[in-house]
C-alpha cells in the first residue's frame, strides 16, 4: 500500500517552478517504509532514530550549517556524506543538513567527521534549533539588514544550546530583513524596523514606478500622486505613514532603508497552531536596536537575556509564549530587565482583535 503511494507520488507532473519532487532523493529505506513507521526516538541530541513495522531502522544525523553555502562548503559536506554516510542528504526548512544512515555504527564516525570540519550536530528536541531567516541580499531587492549575518553571529553565541537539549521546550528563533514580507514569526523573532517615512527621489519616480500600484500598496492611504518640479511624482502624508516599507518594493525611489533609521526589533511568543492549540502571535518587546554589523552585539545581548530568563523560569514543556502567558507581560519585563516603552503599545487603528488564522472549529 505504502509502495503504491510512493509510486503515485513519483509520477507527479513536472512543474516549471518550485523545488523538485523530493521522493527521488530519499534514502531507499525511507521509500521502502513510506507511511509505515512504528515509532521514533532520539538516542542523543542531533540524532533521530526511526523504526518501521518491517523491522528496518534508520538514523538521521542533523547538522547545523551557515545556510549560505559556497561550492567549497557544499563539496566538503557532500564528501563527508559520501565517505561516512550513505550518499543521501536533505536540507530542513531551517537550513540544517540531515544525513540518513542504516546502521548505528555509522553514526559516531559521521558526527566526528562533521565536528572535525567545524559543523555542529544538534538542533533536535528541546534545543535552540537553527535560526530560520529570510532570503536577504542573495535573492531579494528590499532587505534592510543582512539576515544571514544576524543568524551566523547569533548562532555562534548560541552554539552550546544547539548541541544540547536543555531548554524547557523547543525554541524557534527567526529573523526577517524587512517588515512586511517573508518576516519571522517565532518564539523569539528579530525583525527590521523602519523608523521614518520613505524619502522620495522625485527625479526617478516617473521613469521607474507605476504610480497607481504604489498608491494602492499603502495600507494607510498615505501616498498621493503629485507633480514635483513639473514631473509626475508622489507625495507621502508623513502623519499617516506607519513606516512599513510596503511602497519601496514597487517603487525603489521611495527609499526607506537608512543606516541610521533602519533598526532591529525583537518580538516574543509566536508559534504555529497544532492539533491541541491555536497559533500565538508574537509581541514586540524591544524596539530601536542598532542595525550593527558584522556581529550585532546589541541584538545578541537582548536575545540571550530573553532566552536564559525563559530557560531558568519556564516550566517543563512550556514554549516561550506559554511561559509569558502564565507569568504575564509585566512580569516578563521585570524578569528580563527590558524597559517597557511607548513603542510597545499597539495603537494602530487597523489592528484586529482576533485574527481568524487557525483551522480550529468555532461555534
Ligand atoms: S524578509 Fe523582506 S527583504 Fe527579506 S527576503 Fe523576505 S521579502 Fe526580502
Ligand atoms: S512606508 Fe508604508 S505607510 Fe509609509 S507611505 Fe510607504 S506604504 Fe505607506
């Protein structure tokens, strides 16, 4: 039955975009036992062990990477997989590498080879797994910071929590290099925060931008068409503007990135829904942190303060958001020592009280 399901999946019609069908790259034991797993456990941090009804067993070693990999790193990692693994590898959505082997005896040498090459093994269970981040400079035209850089410098500091499973529950940290698009939603999220309205280069607007599209983009109707120096351009009602940055992608002359005014903000308590609970939306806890490459020390200090307060104070199995819900936000600010400022008050009129964002049945 399971074999039939896999064969059907392999016949998926090719599409011109998106990633290829992953089934063709799976370890043969995973194809053979597709949908027929009896149980799984974790013999040590960074290693998953799955046992099938057929009696087959498979071990998966999870490795942290720097995400943006060049040919040197890819060749190095693939050589290790070929020599110590069984030639099958996949990436998780958090840019961890997973290598599958069919024998427990292969796990130790594989981990040793990754560690010797400088790659940590971990990110499973109650660890701080790899920080997920948005595409950034490599693929996108609107980043206000280097999301990969923030991740690399933070994971260098949180390395010890990646290779152990000593948090109250799993911790997902995310980063986002703009405020509006593929932005982070996590237990702790580091997101760009623009703090001033866009500055318009009027000479370029007429050549580059479709003015109606830009006007339509603004969520608070702050943009109007205007004639400036005899040329068609735009103007922004700065009292209305919420500095979201939505006008910059369709119209780059609406420059909003700025080394001084583009900051980083930290949000806490987001998580996806699951079979038992609704999603939780993260809330702003620190605003206006300097966007300070190459190591972002101010951001690292705040993230570590939140993380280690959570580690010390939360009960077993509480996610960061559950912990804050239990102790209350005033106590969160007391315990972490973060200042509560006017920037934490959500006074935007467009905010909705309850977003219908889960599939749970309501009556
Ligand atoms: S978060 Fe924004 S800037 Fe970063 S990759 Fe996504 S869309 Fe681009
Ligand atoms: S930054 Fe956002 S709110 Fe301000 S003008 Fe542009 S789209 Fe409108």
